[in-house]
C-alpha cells in the first residue's frame, strides 16, 4: 500500500492549499492554487483514483468500505470538476480540500489496514507487485 500512500502526499498537499483558500479575496492566489490543483488532478490524483478502483475494488473487503471508496471517489470527482469552472469559488475549493483531506485520511487509517488484514500473504505480495508497477508511472513533480 506504500505506493498509494506516497500518492496521497500530493493529494494532501493540494487539499491543504485548497482549504487555505476559505474566505480569500485574493483572485490571483485562487487562480494559481486552482490551476496547480487542476494539473495535479489531471496528471496524478484522478489516475490514483482509477488505480485504487481497479486494484482495491475487487478485493475481499467489507461491503461498507468498498461502497464508501466508490461513493467518495464519485462525489469528489464531481465536485472537483466543478472547482475548475470559472468563476472560481474559494468556498467550493475549500470544501473540496476538506473532503479530499478526510478521504485520504480515511483510506490511510481505515481502508489500507483493512486491505492488509484481509489478504493472504501471497495476495499481499501480488498487490505489492501491482502497486510497484503502478508507481513507476507516477509523476512526482506535481508539487509547486
């Protein structure tokens, strides 16, 4: 699960930047922050969501966890696409930042431990191999 956790660093970085926009009236800061987040979303975070859906979705986890993963990915994707529409909304950007932050923290503290405790040793090794291959495709240069 470590490659997914390393991906989360980019998501958390951008989530915190979006949260800090709450109440801002600095249009330049808002535009720059949203533009940086959009680059990260298009090149990394949305790809991360798809990889989680592909690799974690079929695992023998609780129905509740799999449903939450799916629901939050769908909800976040829809809200994130709204953030990129002009005029930009600092309030919506901060809302997305808070939701993304909470989603990542849930995955780290609840979902990933469930994955690790639900799989056999050979299945964990296979998942580790798949995530290692996935990680090679990542562009870790998306932090401004």
